[in-house]
């Protein structure tokens, strides 16, 4: 199967693993403060040309923000971002299953940069979420949740490359 199709599917699988991890981490007291509703609020704002917020948690709720948040999370954040992994794999010529497992985990860690440097500042929470809601640790929570995302991408790519 095509590397880009596998990566996209792996990204969706990885996004599901990310959600499971975030739920377990939140039960243990580790959270970034980001919710699917806030992601949807931001995504819908993007469609209206609003890229940043002073503090997205204080912005009025948008109609349909939860479904929009889920769609953005899985289709763009999950599958879409994983297309970068396929491009890296193609460029570097890494096609063995072991390369995908290790590469997927490394990719997951690297994708932590997206919330740190894009999403959280756009939410109005500053670089690395340092001005996020009290009691949150966006830096650690993002890293913890992005590891299984990368693992999902890597496992699907490894399984697909061995067929």
C-alpha cells in the first residue's frame, strides 16, 4: 500500500491512541488544558480568519465546536500531520519495519512542537503553554500524548511495509 495512505491511516490510529493516553494522564492529574471543544473553537475561528485568541477559554463557545474539534483532531491533526512522516520516510529511504517503529516514536516526539509552538500560542497561552490554565502542564502533557501518536503512525507503517 502507498506510504502516504498508510501514514494517514496511522495518523488516525495514533490520534485515537493519543486520546486514550490523554484520558489516562488526566486521571493521574496531568493535563494540557486543551479540550476537543477548544480545538473546534480554534478551527472554526480559522475558517473566519481568526488565527489567534487572547485566551480561547474565555472566547464565546461556537456552534458545532465539538464536532469540528473531533474532525480537525483526527483528519488534520492526526492523518494530515502523519503525511509528513511518509514524506520523511520517502526522502530518507527508510522502509524496514524496525525503522518505522523507532521512526514513529521519534516522529511523535517531534510533533510535540506543533502544540508548543502553534496551537498553544494561538490559544493565547504562550509558547509551550506557559500561560495556560492553572494546574496544567502543557509541555509534559503534550509530550506524553504525542508518543503514542507517533507509535500509531509507526506501527501502521511497519505493518503495511511488511505486507
